[in-house]
C-alpha cells in the first residue's frame, strides 16, 4: 500500500540520520496516516488520511 494521504497527497520525504560523529545515512520521514471515516462529496468513505487533514476536517 502506498504511504500517501488520500486528501492532500502527502507522502514520504527523504533525509539523513546524522550521528554524533556527523556520519549521514539515508532515511525516510513517513506521514502520520490513519484510517478514518470521512465525508467526500456527501458520502461517508473510509480513507487513509494524514492527521493534519483530520484536524482540518474537524474545524
């Protein structure tokens, strides 16, 4: 399954782990996704949504 938000399209970002000795190794920052029941075009659907979109929808 793709780690991508179904509302905003947020996906993994790439960067480095940096140790105390400044050695850089590759890593991925994954979005915080949750299964949620959301209303899309007047219909209830289950979707994988990032927590930022869940908070925005609750406003």
